[in-house]
């Protein structure tokens, strides 16, 4: 999913950088208000894990790659897509500078796809589906949809850049990431289950009244 340098014209790269700068502005404001001594180490651990899973690339026709991302995981854990923006900016910058994975001129586009789109789609899908279908199924759907739509966004951007045809790009990126998304969905659910059992205090929804567990009849009886 990493777009390399030279695949997008510089004037288009500039547009993606503007989006990134605006997103970083609001993300840093969120971080100053919400990150504490517990959240910062968790963010560092998630960044390291995301760095690792994104290093396992699968070549995709027309010059890009497929891999797990983790945007939904970060956004759900922190209940904020801003956290995904910060983590992916740092991770993608390091990968582009030192590992040749992705590029610097296309940093804005890569963060847009994996951090902004992935995080936003993941969190709001989770919020929308949590009550109708349950917490863990909604997390799985959110993780799958986040990586799938991020991959399709790459195809659209590469088509706008004139790098490869839209139909083939949507097909191959969608096909590969539809399967990769299943692994990502399982991994996301497993990580959150582990956090719930070991360190529930690190999950932002336990501090957010908007994410309170819906009351059941049994819980209401016990409360009485």
C-alpha cells in the first residue's frame, strides 16, 4: 500500500501534504489534551507493532504492495483517528527515510490512506455497528473495511496520477486487501481482547461515556 516516490506528480503531492498538515494540526491539539503518562507508552508500542506488520509486504501488480496496516486498531484503542494520524506520520517517515518503503514526496498521500482514511473509517464503523452487532464483530468489520477502503483510495490516487488504470487498480488492490483485511480483522480483535483483559485502563472507551456498554435487563436487575 506504500506509494513510492515518483509515482505521483509533485503538484498532487503538494495537495496531499496540505491535507497532512491540517490533519497534524488537529491531531497535535488532540494529543496535548488527551495523552497522558499511560497513553504515550501505548502509542509507542502500537507504532512499533504497526512498523513490523507493514514491513511484511506482498507485491501487487502495477507497482504497489499489500500489507496489514493497523489504522483501525489505533483509532479504536484511542477512540480518535488523530492518534492514527500521529503514529502513521512517524512510522511512514521513518520507513521512507531509512528503509526505502514508501517515499518522502508521497508521505502526505500515504498518511492520508493509512492514517486518516484507515483511522476514520475504522473508528466510525466501530461506533456505528457496536450496538447493532456487538463490540467484537463491529471491531472486525471496522478493521476489514478500513484497510479495504484505504487500498482502494491508493488505486484512485495512482489513477489520478496517471500511473495505472483505474479498473485494474481497484480490482487488484481490492482483491488482495480483501483477503489481507481478514487477517487484519482477526489481529485487531485479538489485540483489543488482550488489552481488555490485561490493561482495560488503557482503552479510551473505558474513560468515554459515549462508549459505555449498553445496559441489559440482567444488569439493570443487579443494579436494583
